[in-house]
C-alpha cells in the first residue's frame, strides 16, 4: 500500500537492544567502493540503527569550511548529498571544545551536559533520518540508547503510559539565530552581528506509530520542548508518563557507552537512536562535524543498490525489468535473485 520501502520487511523485524549491544563497524574505504558493503550498511542503519565507520581520516584543515569534508565526501559516495541547512553555508555543522563555540548556545557548549535526545525534534517531519557524527579532532567516549527498546519496555510494563505517549501530541519548537545571513556561525549573545533567524515547530507524539501499530519514530528532546497544548483531562497522567519516559532515557540498562576515536564517524538512525553528550578528557582539543540524510534519499539509494546487486547476479534481469516497479514488487524480485 502506498510507495512503501525496500527496507520495510527489515523494519518490521527490528530487535530492541540494551547496554550490551555490539556496535557494528565498517571501514570507510570499503564502504566508498563496495556496493555490497553499502547495502549491508544501510540495512544496519535500520537494525540496530547504530554503526561506527573507521578509517575516515582527519581533515586537511580544521577551519569550518574544511573540518567536515572527509565525512561529506564519504557520505556522498555511500548514499548522496547531505541535507542542506536552511541558513548555514555548509551541508554539515561543526562543534568545537572552545569558549567561542559555546557562545552558539547550550547545544554547542561541550561542557554542558545534554539529556539523551534525538536531533531535528523541532523540524516538522524530522528530515534528519540518518545522522553522521564525525570526530575530526580528539578522541572521546560517548553514549547511545535504543528508542525502540524504550518504547517496547513502556508498552510491556506501563501500557497506559504507552497509550498516552503514542497518542498525545507534544510540541518541540525553537527560533534559530545561530548563523549570519552569509551562513557563518555567530554568538547568540553578540548584538553586533545580525542573525538570519528562522522559526521551527513540530507537534507530534513522542512515540510515533505506523498504520500497523509498529514504532515508526521516536522524537525526544527535553531542551527543545515548547509550550504544549495538552488536553486538561490528560495533563497529569500524560506528564507522569512523560516523566517515566525521560527517566528511562537516562537508565543505564538501556545506554551503550563506547569509545569514539579521532578520524571515525558514528552513524545513528535518528528515528530510533537517542544520543547524549560525549565525555571529553581534560586538556583534549575536540572538533566534531555533523550532518544528516533524509529518509527518501536513503531508501531510494538502497533501492538502486539492490537493483545493481540483482543485475550482477542475473544479467538478464536488467534495468528494463527492475525500474518503474513498485517497491513491494521489487523487494520480492531482488530477494529471490540475490538471497
């Protein structure tokens, strides 16, 4: 029904994970060159929804226009172009462990602890499906947790709270003044620099379900929570459910801690995986670049890669058979040939 997705059956078979999950690893050079590795990577981003890409290397320069280039170039080879920010001149953002970077606000202040969250909570529709976090300088320790595991735990142990978290809508909202009209970062405290402001608002359930009742997306960010138009009769029970949810987000049973070396890239499924602030060793310089891919681009790239695999395995089944075919049909065709 509808456009569907070649990754649909894998999405329905996802398995929740806890603190002891083994984070999959991929080599950057192999990912850039191998169709099979790219297929495996995109499937991994559905389940378990986390991965570490090693061997990305470090940038030639750490200036803003260069700091994220190794990540940007690699992502283009694997999937395509990173999402373009509404104002920022680069497709990726840069965060540093410096006092100057901290002036862009709490999100950019690496000394400021952040609760576990997903990104793009304020963007309607959550355009950031895959999130790439590139350690351009420095080595740190970070953490992630599985929103699917949290949702399944609430569903099993707190069914009334689950009903509220999947039906009652909250609002995340902000006004972005982090960049100049030229797309350069600016201090939110600098009155001498004119911002290029834009508003963002997104009203939604914390746990979003698809038409079949499966968890489709988790959207969580306490720092971006706005004024919510909650019905009076559900306000108190909903806030109790939300407090339970935020406590579970910080519960060590669900949190995977991992080492994040310089020159590597952490990739998360931002519809599923929550992340927190990395721990930076004292005296360690750190530069981190981040970027996003939208879901439609990812799914259509996977569609193309599966077509390429099928044509390679069965040359007679070329593009004339495999293009202009619905995803639901193509998924069965490619699975019968490649697997």
